[in-house]
C-alpha cells in the first residue's frame, strides 16, 4: 500500500514538472496575441476537484513555487495563489463526476478568471495602473478562453492518469483484505 502512495507522489511530481516545462518552453511559442494558456492552473484545479483540498493544495503550492522561481519577484506569491486555488477547487470534490466535463471546465474557467483578477489587483492596481478594462479585454479574457480550449485536450489525460492510479490503489487494497 505504501508503494502505491509513493507511486502517486512520483506521478504527481512528474505531472507538475511536465506541465511546468510545457508552460515555460512549448506554450510561449504557441502564444496567440501574446497570450498563452495557464497549464499549471489546469493541473492544480484538476487535482483539487479530483483528489480533494489536500492534494489540490500540494499540487498548487509546488506549481506556484516553480512559477515563483521562474517568473516571480517575490518567492511565495504565486505559491500562495495556486495553493488557495487548489484548496478551493478541492471543496468541489463531492460534486465532481468523471463523466461530466462541464464542472471541470467551469471550475478551470472560474479559477483562471479569479487568478487573472488577483494578479491584476496585486501586481498592477497597487502600482497605480488602473486600466482594468484594457487588462480584462487583452489579458484575462483571451487567456481564459485559451486555457479552457487547452483544458479540453489536457483534462482527459489527467483524468486517465488519475483513473489508472485509483485502479492500482484499489487492486492493492484488495490484496490486503
């Protein structure tokens, strides 16, 4: 049973690293109108509503920490934002069903929108840059749409990995009973 948990930790760490690498290397070259999707938000939200608040917070924290190291000015800023996003998405674990893609799309979309608002409030508005409508039209909404489109392709892969790990956990739990 302990080996299965270690395998889940390793697979989750690999997922965070792969998504981070894609976000930093591939997707900047696929930017449309200088907007790229937020793969780490997709991963954090998905782990949150699939696995619960604890896993969502852990994935969010490490995703945010990697973002802080690469792009941030303050260590822990993005880590806190992603951690809260993972926790809030984890609160929807009871409402989540594998067959229904509407809730994951809505949650990823809402998370991306709130993420954009928080970044605007804390990074731009506090520096007296008050052109919110410009930021909304040119950054938040295009990034939201692009992230939702990428979610349609990435979410089934995350769901498949989660199903495989759940099936292994159930098989190994059945051996001990």
